[in-house]
């Protein structure tokens, strides 16, 4: 079955690049350019994986992550978060370390990253959910 991925980023060009790259790998990709709708969208779509920019214009990606992870409906969805902001990356690292059980399946990528690194991580996280490990 095709794995469904939701990408949330306020930068249009990056959204479309990611969608193209992920679709080339046979994933079904939805994109969302506004963070404020992200939680509702994840709840209604229940994607197999969320790829989330931490620096969104209208809402903090961290807040979205916290909301999703604390909700039993969306808590098990793996999330790849990324940012170029060192401070923000450190905050999220601390968040994940502070509660590894709650933030299980959350992976942080620091920008700039190679698309291949992203694809490898996507595949790894999706395989984990498939086998239940």
C-alpha cells in the first residue's frame, strides 16, 4: 500500500521540490503551506509520516509537534522536523531528550540537508511503522 506523507512548510518552492522527490519514490504526498491548519489536517488525513518545518510564518512548528504528540489520535505518527535555526534545533533536541517515549519517532534534520538524507530517513521511519518496531 502506498505510504502517505504530509509536508508542512511555508516556502512554496521547497514544498514542491519535496513533493516531487517523494513522489518519485512512489509515496503519496500532500502539501500544506500554512502551519495553523496542520494539526487539523493531520487528524483528518492521518498520514503515515509528517515532514514539518519548524520555522513557519504563522505558527511554531514546535507547537504543532507538541500538540500532535500529546494527542492519542496522532501521537504515533512519525515526524521529521527540520530547521536552519540552531537555537530552535537545540530546543527540539532537548524536547525529544526530555521525553523520548512521547517523542518517539521524531527525527530532527538541520538545514541545509541532502535530499538523500531525507529520503533515507523517510524510508527508515516508514519501515519501522510497517513492522511495528
